[in-house]
C-alpha cells in the first residue's frame, strides 16, 4: 500500500481497487467518503462479480491494468489475476 497524499481514505481506496474500480473512481469515492461536506452512499452502483463478466471484458480490464501474460490466460486465470492486482 503506497502513501498517496491525494487519497484521504486509504482503506476505502484499496477496497474499491480490489473490487475492480479504476484508480480515478476509487480516489473520488474514497476522498468523498473522507470529507465531512459529502455523504456518498456506501451502496452505489456495484459492478457485477468478475464471474459474470465475459472473457473479453475481463481481458480488456486486465489490459487496462497492464497485467502481464493476460493473452495466455483463460477466464478463471484472468479473474484470479484481476483480484490479485
């Protein structure tokens, strides 16, 4: 876990990243949640679990995250790699 001065709630940021949120989205939500001026909903629009994604969608997400070896991975391996990232 890196120290990011622009992230006000590191735990929320990390949890959102593990759930597949982009860095930008995770930062926005974590910072809003840490702010007394804003009250973001904890529920929000949740993405479906990776098991419900198509292999192509998983591959695209792995590509966004620059996961190495993604070309040779099957769906289960992509899911594992995304969760580990």
